[in-house]
C-alpha cells in the first residue's frame, strides 16, 4: 500500500463517527451564517439565542430583501463557504475509504440506506437529527439557531436551512421529510406536530427514532413497546429434525426457494397444524438452511401492548429489515374469524409485500388464499404424526439408561409403548420429557432419576390442557377395575373387542389399510343403555387402561340457544380435542346427536346445519370419541352409520344386580354388611340399575357410621331407609307391597317419621 491509498474502515463505529463529523460541518456553516445575520441586525451578544427582537433588528433583516436561498448574502460569506468545502472534502475522503473497505455493505449505516431506499440527503437528515442524541452540545446549538434555548431538537425549517449549502431548493428537503417518503414511511424519523405553531409544517420538530439511533450504535436489542414481542430465533440444522424422507425433500426445496426469494421480493409461507406439530422448528430449520436470520413475533404479546395493530406490524417489519431477517408470526389464529382472514391479517400481508421480506405465519387452522397478487404464498400442512413418526421422535428424545432409576426399563419396549399409547406431537413429546425430568427432580433432588411413571405422567399432562374450558376431566378412581363393571357375557365381549381395537390402533399403519381408507385411525364409539348401567364407568376404565385422560364434555357449555353458536362451540371442542391425547366423552348426547327434523323455522335449519357440521367433523377427527345415549333410536341415522363400535349396556337382571350388590358391599373387613341371601333378596325385589345401587350403598354406609359401633355394620334397616330415599329422589311411591312388611315398618319409623303399621 502506498501513502496515497486511504486505509479501510476497521469497524462500524469508525465509519459512523466520520459521517457524523461530515454533516457537522453543515451545522457549523449554519452557525456562521446565523451569527453573521445576527451581527448585521445589530443584535447584542447577550440576546443571541433568546426570544428578543427589537425594531432595529427587524429593519436590518428586511434590508436584504427576498432572494433565492443560493443568492442570499450569508451564503457568500467566506466562513460559510469554507465549511461547505470541508463538508464536501470529508465526503470525498469517506468515499475513498469506503472503496477500500471490503465489507462496507455490512456496516449498519450503508445497510440502513440499502434496506430502506435512502438517498444521500436522507442520510444527511438522519445524521443531523442523530447529533443531539449523541452529544448534548448540539441540543444547545440547535436551540441557539432557533432563537429559543428550549428547542433542543431541530425543526423542519432548521434542517432546511442547515442543508441549504448543498440543497439550495427547500422543496427537496421538504419532499424527503414528507409522510410518504422513506424516512417517515419506515419510521426512521419522527416529525412532531404537537408543538406551538405546529400548524405551520416548518415549525414541526424532527427527531431520529430512538431504536434507529441504537441500531446505528450497534445495539440489537428490540427495546420496549411492540418490539418486546420480538425475539431472535435460534439457528437450527437438520440434525434431530425427525420427518419422513419425502417431507425432508420437500423442506429442502422450500429452503432453496426461500434463499432465492430473500433477495427477490420475499414471500409468505403459511404453516398450519396443531400445537407442537413442528411449525416453529420447521420455520427455524428452513430459515437456517437458506442462510437467513429469523425473528419470531408473538401476536398475543404484540396485542397486549395496546398499540395500533398496523403501527405494531410496521415496527416489526422495520426491525426485520434492520436485522436482515425473515419474520415468523406466531398465534395467527386470532387474525381469522370463522376461517376468514380479518382486516388485520390483510394489513399484515400488505406490509409483508411492501417490505419484500420472507414471512412465516403460524396457525392451527388452514387458510385458502384468494389473492396471490400481493406476494407469493406457500402453504405447508403439519398433520398429526403417525405411529412411525412418533416412534422416531421418542427414540431421539428418550433419556439415556443412566438417567433412569432401577430397574431400568427396556428402551425399545418403552418407546413403542409411549408412541402407541399417546398420540402426541413432536413438541408435546419434548415437553413430556421435560415434565418427567422436573417430577424426578422434585422427588429426588440429589439424583433426579426417572421412572417410567414419570414419562407417563408427563404424557398425560400434555393431554387436554385446553379442553378444561369446555370439559370436565374425570379424575381416575383408585382401585377401579373391570371386575367392578357388571355386564352380561355378550356385552362384555363387545367391550373387550373395543379394548383391543383401542390398544392396536397405532399398529394399523403397518398393515397398509390406513393408507387406503380415509381416517381409519379415528374411533367413534357409542355406549347405549339407560342411566346407571355403567356407561361412564366403562369410559373411565378405557381411559385408565390406556393411561390417558377422560374428558366429559359439558353440554351446557357447548349447546347454545343462539343461532350458529353451537357450531362455533363444536368447532372449538374438536380443535382443542385434536391438541389433546384424551378420550372425549359426550354423556347424554341426544341433544347434540339427535335426529334432524323438517325445517319449519330458521332455528330448525340451523339445528340441521349443526348436525351436518358435527357429522363432517366427527369423520375428520383422528382421536377417540365416546357418545353415551339412553335412547339409541333418538340418534340421527346418518350419524349411526359413521359409528365404528356400539357397546350395549342393558338394564341388569336379578343375577347381575346381585353381583353389583356384592361388588359394592364388602363381604368382610372393616365394615360388616348383609349376607349373600339378604343381598339376593334385595336384587330380586328391587329392580335398580348399578348407579342407583351405588347411591343406596353410599347412603347406607353413612347411616351405619352415624349409628356407631366398631366395626360399623350396614344392616338391612340402613339399606331400607337408603332405598326409600332413592325412590323419593326419582318420584317412585313407597309401598308395603314393594318393600315388604318388615322393611316398610322401618321406613315408616326412619324415613316417613310415622307410627309403624301394627305398632
């Protein structure tokens, strides 16, 4: 290198200081011109910079007459000309050093100019408004130049005057400060209208945006306000990304598309699927493979800031352009109404198009764009993972043998069991493992060794966490088993076939049948029988056997008297059920699944629409749905055709009732109860379903406890009183003919509080 070759810039800061020093010459030129003008007006030095204008001063100002800016007397002043020359010379020196700097385009100020289409005069305006943010002296200088020490920021008028030596036409500066010009359209500068005299555009204060100043200084923190919703996504490679080969090939192709579109106008990739299905991870992997940074914007957090939506979106895209990043919008379902995009989503697409950036959008529901003219739009679906995919994910994330307590489970068998029993998304599997580690640490802080039960509990926690809004989680009953459910052999066989089908669902894919039949994986079950015959208990046992939760849908929350509301609630139930690995139980479901009728009124038409929607949605559902009905004939025929398994729960005969009494009442131990002959007489005399027998036994147990005695003894007299209360509850008369003379005398004394017959 010879002595005539200028050195390259070493870093951003060195370059920025030189650019600030360059425009500072223009400030000095304006100070010199202002000083000359003040001196010509005869203004005393002690009044310079203050609002004090004398008659003589006004006369002196008008002595010069009106002239074009480049012909005014102060421009010809030698000192002003010298500063102008210094400004131009500094610019030439900077350009020479820029030419020697290999990565100058990576510096922040040049990137700012390229990203937002700034002209040289735009950069001068930005730098002039940055000076008082970095050096308080220039706040005083700007106050002096405006005859008001309180005006620490330049006005449009002052900036026009400062740039006069290099932009003699004020219209040029005014045009660059217009609302639609790059500086203001991209919110790099703020023009304040809330000032005395602000009705005159020239009197408005101009300030560099605080985030832009921090960016130029090397700060990449987003700051407060809407930008708090942004965070930089971690770079992710393909290692650990589990997907079938055809899916990996598809994503590789999308990554190459993103790489091309990043420099040719951007585009939108719409990712739709359940929570934890891999949408975020996929966006991160695709962006990394394309060599693009990624910013994640949480829409819920953004809205919580209370800023106007379009303003918040603009700030997010500005930040993405500053950081040369793509933008991932998370939680976009709130931008849709009934599957249709809202104005807010349209504004987002418009901004994505004008910014020319790659945009990823995450949502649960699919969306069919009708207008591709704004920007190219790709849609990527994330269906629920099949058994093989879940198996691969579990194999990848299952803790090592060293992390398990003794006895260490067989890894292959464990992952097969977990993948088969729990239809979790990849994200839910990761969270389940993390939850298992947390449970193990609480139990054993020193070692934190896992058990199989920890992983099972972690999987259960991922089930139905959102369904609690419209459903009741049925708590598992300790000790409940299939022996407690009394069914006739044919009905028991029906239930056993259902148990096998549930257990083998995950293996269906291996047979090839699932690929040939639509939604062969889903399972719709009907339990039919009168109240108290064991339908709810059977649902509990099925969930318990599979190690999953059972959620009973609250029909009061789902069925609405308002037209269209039931359909909306049903959509929510099934959407959230798909996010839960749980058995969904509709009890007394006639209100939802009843027959469609003739249309006589508007409400009839809507009721039929609700049933039609339900039929369609049930067919699409991949989980287990159990509906319980007291009257099978009330269920819509089209719905009956879609049911895969029907289990009948007939009213128990005398033998079945005896077994129920025997299961409910302990034969020996801490509580004494009637003998088998007495129980057989109860079973033959009283035609009650299992649910009613349970109520009688519980009530009789409390009566025995109230009577006292060690151990407590449930007598026939206790049972007689409890039977009477059960009859009263359902409105059945109490007669001596049904209860028998002895029992009826007990009832008269203990329940009816009358003098016993024959006393």
